[in-house]
C-alpha cells in the first residue's frame, strides 16, 4: 500500500502553469487583448455609460425673489436657489411664488454624455418674477403666519420653526420700490410684539433688517437705513427693547438689562404705569335694548407676563353690562340665516368657524351667555346690531384697552367676591345672566361666565407695537375674563390668552361695546 504524498511549500513554489494557445493565438497575445478590452469596458462604464443611461444637463436655478417653486414638466422639483438635473430634451419650467405672477419657460436641454460622474457642465437660469396686485399684502401675510408659528411651541433640536417672516421680507424686497409700501418702524414693532422665544426673535430681527434696508443685500447705504430705523424704533416705541430682552437667551438678556438705556426705559415705564389710576365709570345708558356702562377717554395699564406694562390710551366708549345672550343671538340669526347652525359647513369652508359652531344651541336657555361662537361670528353680530345703534355710534367687540379699562374699574374695590362667575363645585356651564351678581363697576360676569372675544389680535408683548398691529395683525385672537370652568386662584381681571379666531368652544362668548363713530 502506497503512502500519501504530502504537498509542501516547496512544491507550491516550484509549481508552474502553462496556458495553451487558443485558436492558434499564443497566451501572451490573447491575455494582452483581454486586458485592453477590460480597461476599455471599465472606462466606458465610468465615463460614458452614466451619461448614455441618463442624458441631460445640470442647471443652477436662481430667482428673484428667492424661495420660488420650480415646476418641472408639471411637477414640483425644488425651490430656488437650487441645483437640479434636467433630462435631455425640451423641458417646460414654471416658477411660482405667492403674490408674484407665475412665469413659464421652455428650455432645450442638451445631453452631456462624457464624464458625468466626475464633472458636469453646469448651465444657469435666473428668473425675475413680477409682483401681482396682491403683493402689497405680502408682509401682512408673513406677520400672520409668523405669529402663528411663534405661538406653536418652544422649538428644540428635533423641532424648528421656519423663517417665514424673513422669507416674506426677502420677497418684499423683490417688489419694485414704486409698488411696495411698508413703514419699517411699525413693521418691526408689530413683529416683536408677537415674538415668543429666541428662535422667533431671530426671524423677526432678520426681517426687520431687510425691510429697514429695503434690500436683500447689505451695503453701506442699506446699513445706514437699518441703523436709522433702529434709532427711530427705540424713540417711537421704547417698549421694544424690554420686549426683545425678555425672549433672548440668558447671556444676551443680561447684557441688554445691564445697559443704561434699558434701565432708563424700565424706570420710565414703571413711573408711567404708576401714574395711571383706575376711576369709576362715568355713567350708564341704554342702546338697542341693552344696558351699557360708560367710560371717559383715558389710559389703562395692561399687565403681561413679559416685557413691561403696556400703557394704552383709549377714546370714550361704553361696554355692555352683560355678555351677549342666546336670546339676542337668536334674533341675529333670524335676520341672518347665513349664520345659523345649519350653515356651519359653508362657514367652516370659508374659515369663519370650526365644526363646533353653535353646538347644542337649540338646547341652550335664552338667558345663558351665547357660546360656541368664533370671533368672526361675534363681529358679524356687532355689524348687524350697528344698524340699530344710536346716531353717531356703532357696536363692535371691545379693544383690549377698552376691556381692560372696564376690568380695572371692576377690580378697584375687592368687596364683591361673590360677583365672580368662575368655577364652583358641580358647575357644568355658565350661570344664567339673571343669576349673576354685579361687580362694583356694574358688570355681570366680567370675571368668569365665558372668556370674551376682543377686537385685537393676541400679542405676547402688548406694550410694544400697539400702532403697528393695526396694519400687521397676528393670527390668534385675544380673549379676556376667564370662564365658568376656571378656578379663582388661577385667573383674575388681568388674565389674557390667545385663541384661534375660528375656534368655537364651551368656554368662549363675547360682550359688545358701544363706540362713537369717528369722522
């Protein structure tokens, strides 16, 4: 029996491989040919195949204003500025931006074949859109969207709010100067009155710089305009600086608070607020079948959780003794069936109410405060009732200054705690008007009952931007007064809050004001 032969490392080293000729071609020749063909294939796959498989050209697309949507062959592709690949052939591009006229362009796209993995022959397209008739409202729309985002919650690493106000301001700079209107100081002060945190402050600052400089490019001229605007803002609206400081990160806030200017502004604001003394109403009158408490022109101090107290002047007015009742709202519906509960779907489609509009209205007692009404519904009621107003007057929702003036009078003497219509044990809804006690100013349910719509938009800092908010109202409506569901240790006459204007709920109604008509 033969022994197995083991292969050693020496055997491997001494082994030889001999290739045979193929079709008479020696191994040296056909191996060289194979190497050449392999190299050619690799070069083809790397340099030519990608371009043959997906022919086209890379385009750098820019627009004025930036942020315009690029529509490629009928489908959204990107927003400017953008670098995108366009397939070879005749391509149809559209450029869209709110408040600007859409432009379309046919682009012949060449097929780049060679070396597309390593370099592309980049072409460029630049489009200037023409502002349409609604472009004048671009900043107002931007403020409204900005104020909504500012109240949407504190941003974090996982959740960031978009720079919507900066985008609106950037688009505004693309409008021809002859067609754009904006008062930089009013715009900036209004924006900061809605600012809730450092992220929204950053957006407001950038937008304010763009509007003050009237350009998307910072030059010595535009920088001068920005500086002049900042000085004008501090002069005309000194509450701006404390409002800004209140939402800044701690280190920046402390730096602002240590300045002599900040200390001076706070001292002057405190002195101004201390000089405003609440006074009793000046009288009572009856209009359109309702009793109104009258107030002379004057000033009132609105307290907020941040910034400085807001000292707001107001003209003479009268505020209804009670909240608007179900019975009175039924009278309104009889004359305006387009506001009936049966019209909820169409009203909701128009953005005027939500799905809860006039919920359980048919079951409500006539003497109950009307609930489940939006701000638009309350405004529609006042417009209808104004046809019955005394000569020289109209009905409206009260401004926050008017409502606050009445609240200060109602809280002058804390002698009627039983006049509060706030939460009580086993209470499932507001008390009937007849069951409410009057406060020292003569009102029923001013604290409690239902939260009451005001005419103003909600602002985080009411002390700044009071004039700017007339041109740049925010998204959320303002409610004051608390409701039957609030505890007395959590709300008082100074309590205020935001509410989406189409909101209809069990805790909100309204009280109307009688206001002189200005010439």
